């Protein structure tokens, strides 16, 4: 463990280290404690054009599991020995970047660490007076943006159509379903357990909720979508995707956002045996990567903020206070479905 | 066996029967002889608004296998005891329909029979001087229209993009690949056997052909599409679809036209295990049913005819002369991949 004196730090900071969570090994199945390594490094000093961010909140996302695998993907894998990639919120505590003043709150892919150096690329300034900080990792972050572009650009539900969302009590699903409702669609959520289902219908305004833990999802979906599913926003994959395909309507649109059921099996992904439903129904299945929409983040954030302010959109964050070393267990909790809404680690 | 005297028949027809092929049982796996029944019925007389067509050519299509299953689909299943559904070409030999004069050549879903009664719905007049009659079941029929709308409406290849077609030496695939080339794309065909592959490259102008019988299609596709597949026109499904998904490029479009590899297994369809490639690549997989485009058949036929006349598009029909009872074995030949181009039964 290394400790360094920071001569250039403002305020009361004197001798501190930067604790970071690094990927030490590639996981097979669930990422156990053996895949992580905690290190303490010198807090870096910003060069010209850089800033130093003190991180306050770290996001936990199912997609992180994919980033840990050494495969060609939409983003390069986290390298062995590298700090784990994560969206985070923090405060600029030292800046030599003209676009970011000291004291600003910012969000970006800062990683699972206490302090991050940034050149400002992909960093957005956030306003803690407009919304609580964890929300910038949820409804106003990558999560909400994913739901927004998936629903508006790919799903495009028309009024009266039936939208079904899997992982509906999760961070992306809970926002996606509500956006479907705001666009005039009937919204059905699939979630695990009575409590989550009740939250969907009683608080978020979903028309119906299907508890997959009760079994026979296909029959429940047939009941909830008697004319077929028009839009299926998929965060789960596996059997639920096959069930949705079996109940798909003519011209249905499936948004492939994730496949949390398949990330940690340690086995080959289960392909959707009912995929020919796409053919029979002239339907489509389209992948969504939110990073493609970066030039429209502002438009989307404005709309999401307006819906939130009007009370038309309800965001929920599950904030856990802890240190960097709390991250590995929280990630396992996320995959176990232990949280409702957006799971965020708030650094103490 | 019934024979009737036809008083209203023109010309030399006197005492004839109408031999029809009916579905007697639902097949499991390949449709063996036990699923068929030949019957001889009275040749019907057209009522007002109807016409009688003497069939000359009957189409054989992989999609027919799906029509024989009792499942919800884009078209109702052929009922047990019903004449097998099939596109056909024939001549109007008696007409009480104002739109169809006696002596006209027509095409429609007349079925596997010698004579068909029709009210004209879905029937198009064809011109034997513009193209040989079997071609109206191939490049100028449902087959060519499927290739046309799949490529132009769903695939939309841009010049320089890479188009890969499975079942490329088949009726739909051979036209789809050529349309891709006409739109300026690099075209790669997957087919079974050296002869078919050579036909694709030497005669049809495909840039490359991959012989799936040689194995390791994935590696061959990586070589043929080093920047990834932009458009995959899928007639085959199964392993080849998984191979194509593995080599898909960013923004790739998969046209789901068929899945001939899965029709006769008698087992559950094999879902594409690599489907998350759609997510990683922001790609799409979209089902195509040609019947949805009926109001644009004329536009497409005009374009296909123009390409054929200019020699830019090459159509090949594999015409087998025989009687109605030749149909079952020909259908098995089709599934065995015995034909190149469009397989047609010409009634003697």
C-alpha cells in the first residue's frame, strides 16, 4: 500500500491514497472474489487539459459482466490489471481543463476507484440541485438513456400497442416501461417476486406485471397481451425471450438491450429456439448500444428530466454506502436480483 | 376415381378428371409418401366471377413444409384432406370473370392439381412472350419477389458493403445475391458442393462462394468478409446462421427469409446461440413474408424483368416434366438440395 503527499491538492487534503478495484482474473460464471484486486496508488495530478475527480457514486450495471470477458464486443474488454470500468459521479477537485471548473459535479466512465484523472472526454457536468446525484447514474445516466433510445428509436410503440419489458423492476426496465406508458402503450412488466411486481403496477403505472418466479410466463403473457406483443424490451434473454417470441404480434419489435440470464452461466448462450417467430410475424430483433447515441444525450436528458419534474416518470435508486471494497459483493447482489431500481455504491 | 363429362369445356376436352394431391397426414420430419393422397375429382365449372385454369407448371418451395404443420403462422396451415397449396402457372380455359379472358396465361396459388377454379384473387396475368412460363414461378414469381423485397426493403445494401446469402444456389438465394450485386455490394454465396459454388461465381457474378460441405464456414466467412457481414440473407438457419452472426459487422442486417435446415429435423428448432451478436453490433434480424408486399408486386416484377432483359440478372429453372404424382418426390429432392435455381414441375 502506497501513500503519497499531494502538494497540489486544494483544501484540507494532505496525505491520501487512491484505492482502486482492478480486474485480476477473467471470471467464469459469477465474478467471485478471486477475480478482483484492490490496490492503493498515488492520487494523480492533472496535467494541462486534465482534471482530477473525487468520486462520490459508482454505478453497478449488468453490462459490466460482459466487459470482463476477453471477447470482441462493442467496447474493448477491461484488461487484466486494469481498474474496473464503471460509470460514476464525482466532484472536480483540481482542474487544468478549461471546460470543467473546480467544484463542478461531473459524470463519466471514471471506474471503480476513489479518484479519477480525466481529459473530459465523455464527461458531462451534472447539477445536484436538479436531481439527487445517484439519479445521474440511473434515470438521468446511461441507464435512463438506454431506456430512452431503445424505446423511442427502436421500439417506437404507438398508442394502444402492448409493450412488454423484462427485468422490469431493474434500472433500465423500470424506466423503459414507463416511457412506453408515456408514449401511450399498454405496458406489461416481467419481474421476479410479488413485491417488485406490485411496485410496477401500484407505483410505476404498469398495466400488468408478470412474476416469472411463479412459472408459466408464456401463458401469463398470452393473457396480458391477447393481441400479441408489439414491443418487447429485453434485458434478460434465455427462456423469457423465447416466451416473448411465442407471444409476439405481427410487426413486433424486439429491443435487445441485455441478457442478464446468460451472463453468468459459464456455459454457451442459449439461443432463442422460437426465433422463427420473427419470420412468421415479420418482426424484428435489434441490438441497442447506448454509446452510439452520445450526440443526442442532451436531448434525451432534457426529456427525462422534464418527465421526472412533472412526476410522470418515477425513478428509484437503491443506494448502498460503502468503500471501494464493497463493489464485488454489490455486483453479485445485482445479478441475484436483490435490488429494485438503480443500484449505486455511494463512497463513504 | 370419378370421371365426368364436361359439357361446357371448350375445344377438344371431353371426358376428363381433375387429379389433385391432398395432404392426408401431418408429417414429422421429411414429408414421406404416407402424408399424401391422390384424388380424382370432377373438373369444376366456373360460376359467375370465376374462371377455370388448366395448370401447366407447379412451383416447389421450401416454405411448403411450414404450410403442412398445424401451427399458427403467417398463413393458415393446409388442412388435412385439402389440396396442397402451391404457386402455379396455367391457362384460363373457361372464364366467367371479366378480368380474365379465356386463353390468358395466369399465375396464382392454384395448388397441386391439374385444374383450378379461381375468383381471380391474387391471380396475375403473365405473358409467355416476355419470359418462359416457369420463370413466372421463379425470378418473376414469389421467389424473385421474395429476393427483391428482402434485399431492397430490409437488407438495403450500400455500394461496397458485403452481402452474404445462404442457400445461394437456390431459387431465392440466387436472385437475392444478384440483386445485392446490382445494388453495388460485394456478394458472397454459401452453397453445397463445388458445382453450385462455381455456378455462383462463374455465371451469376458472385464475388466468392463458400462450400458449406467443406466445413469451417465461419473461417471461410471471416476470409470473405474481413470487415464483417453487412447484410445476411438467410434461407437456411441452423449452424450457418450462427456462423454468420459470429462474423456480423456493426449495423448488420439479417433478413430472415427461411430456415430450410430446420424444417425437417422433426425436433425443436435450433435457436441461434450467437444472437447476442445483434446486441454487440447494433444489428437487426427481421422476418420477411413476401405476401405483405402484394401491392408492390408490379413495381418489383417490372424491375426484375428489366434486369433479366438487360442480362444483368440470370435466372435458372430446373424444370422436371411429370404428372401430379411426381410432386412428393420432387419436394424431397428440393430438401435434399438436388436442384440448382428454381425447381418447377411441368405437367405433361
